[in-house]
DNA sequence: ATTCAGTTTAACTAAATGGTTAGCTGAACC
DNA sequence: GGTTCAGCTAACCATTTAGTTAAACTGAAT
C-alpha cells in the first residue's frame, strides 16, 4: 500500500508535484533541491530517499507527463476516422495534458530553448512518439487528399509552437496587460480545450486543399469581442 | 575611441556576445558568470568592470536586441500600405532579428516559460512595443476588412509561438532526426525569412475574410518535398 | 620624473548548492 | 524481548557560485 498510494499525503507525490512547479518556473538549473524539499515539507534527505537525485527527479516528472499524454492520445485517436478528427483529437489531448499537468508547457518551451541539451535519451524518445502522433495525422490527411500537400515537420512545429505559447503565455500576457491597461478578454485566456480548437481552426484553414468546397468547412465557434 | 568601438576585440562586446549565448543555452540561472568570463577571455573582475553584475548583463543583452528589432520594424513597416504587407514586414523583421541575434528566440521562449518573472520592467515595456507592432497590423487588417474579425491577442500569440518555436527548434529537431533516421528536409530547416513567410502564409490563410475572392490570395511559393 | 584615469589581475569572501551520513523512531515479525 | 526495516531527521561536507578587493600595470598628459 505504502508504495502505490497516490494521495496528496504521499511524500513522493508531493515532492514530484512541487518539483514540477519549480522546474517549470526556474528551469532545471534554476530549481533548488533545498527549496523543493522545503515546499514539499520533507527533509532533503527524504527527497533523495524517495525519488533520487536532481536528474532522476527531472526525468521522472517528464516521463510521467509524457507517458500520460501518449496513453491519452492513443485512446483519443483510436476511433478517429478522418484526418481532421485525428488531428483535432491529438491536439486537444495535448492541450488537456497541459491543463492537467500545468508544468508541461513551460518545461517543453525550456527544452526547446536549450535544444534538448539536458533531455535524457529515454525522455527524448517518448517525446518523439508524441511528435510522431501529430505528424501521423498530418500525413494521413495529405495521403487521403483531405489536406493539401503539406510539410509535416514544419506544420508540426507550427502547431506545437502556437499551442505551447498560447498555453504557457498566460502569466506574461497578464504582466503585459498591467502595463497596457487593456483589460480585454481573449481566446488566449480561455481553457486549453478552446485554445486547441483555435489552433486547429487556423491550421486546418491552411491545410484545406485549394479546391475544397466551402460546405465541408467546420469551424469551432468562438465568441469574438472587440 | 575606446568607449565606442564595436569590433570583436572590444572586451565589452565579446562579453555580451558570449553571455548571450550562455543565457540562451542555459537560462539566466543556469548561465555561470565564471564561464562567461572564461569564454570571453577576460578576467571575471573585468566583466563586472565593463558591464556590471549578472542582472545588468542580462538586461543589457535583451534591451540591445529588442531595441534593434523595434528600430528595424519601424523602418520596415514605414512604407507598408496594406495590412498584409505590414504583417509580413513585421514578422519578417522579427525573424531576421532572430537570425542576426541567434540568442533571441531561445531567450524569449525561456521568458515565456517563466512568465516573465525575471524580466526587468524596462525590458518588459519594450517587449510590449514589439507585441504592439504585430497587433497593430492585425487590427489595421480587421478594421479595413482585409482580415476577418480576429482575436488580436490570440492571433499574436499564435504567430509569436509558431515563429519562435520554428526558429529555435533546429537543434531539437536535429536530435529527434538522429533517433528517427528521417533525413528529410523541411521548411523548418530553411532560413528565417522562409520560416517567416511560411508562418504568414498559414496565418493569412486563416485571417482571410470568408467571402474573399480566390484571386486576391497570394501565397509565397515554397518548394514542397515528400 | 610624476601623475593619473583607465584597465587588468590574482586572490579572496560569504553564501548557497547538491549530495551524504550516522543515527533515531515505531510498527511488524519472530 | 529482541531484530528488522522502511521512513525520517539534523548535521555535515565538498564544491561552486556571484560578487569584491586591493594592488598593479599602461600609456599619455603634465
């Protein structure tokens, strides 16, 4: 029992959650083991006892999140018929992963920034599988003619970039808003699901084959405000 | 003379360049002052003498880059008539800034990840001006009817996100490619100018008003490969 | 020769960091 | 009663870190 409990008073769980927030906020090198232990209300030695050193801590958090994302993507796309459905399901699932693990987007952005220099190989390989899922949907659409011939790598980076920045951009947007006193509400402030829809809408608009009849288009309605 | 020289043997210039690379690679907290001094081939005390402490170093680098970007955006958009021209010029200029200051995209991604927590106010304000430039183009297009009614904040985050990730994604793409042995070439591996065009193409496709005649569309041609 | 601002250096400090150790506790088990 | 053992703690350690100091060098003006 002691090994598998997932409740909030499981010290291991607490450590991982606190560490994820710390890594997201300050990066791997900026996060402080002492501070993580303190915030998780455990003695520092317990952190090493329950999880391992800083590298293991980091790898564990990333793997946990990515495995979760992969499992959900597989489940969500199992019944997808069209490429559009598949792309929307995949992107929505990634966005939902970011919602449930709020450290996900910041960590990915940091890894992008450092070129994955600190990414353990095991994590790298699973990340590639996530990338592959998006690319599969794109290539399926290209093959079937549902999408126009498209550069899958560039399009994937495009989707990943806009999605991650929209998801992680909340705090910085809030800071800018303070300076500009523009109290408007934007799609960017909506739920991850809405953000995923927005990204898919714009991208699908670009992926549609040139001659596709208008009637086929389906746009997720999103209230617009001035 | 000694104060304003910009050549490579100006120690201040060398320090700033090396530090920019270090901050981009490891983040503010991960970058090491000793290492920066060593790589710039100056005594550490010289770094403090010529530039200042780590915060000043960071702020100087960011401000330098952003001021440069702002000046170039102003110059590039001065003659823009249509909103599309203006948007393309702005985005292309930002991409070109990233080309000329290779640390720019990673630094921005990191700041996004941390919510701008470590951004000095002065930098924050100038960044806002860059954001404003993109948003101005979007709002001009919406007002003139050139673009459909669009969420300027979300669209801007969309553009910034895809652009930054495409620009900074080279190294991680290379690492993934090693694992997947997919030696394909993608738009993502082209020049910043091509990347900017690609982003603008996809976004403009989404911004086009629904009833716009096909003839008005202009797509930058980009070789497609399988 | 002296002065003097600008520049450079090696050596230093105080604090923080990641990681370890030896030992305590209390329940389970014989 | 004694042993075991996962869970836990306080104190410690070696190293690294950002930042400082005081002394010295340089080269031109006086």
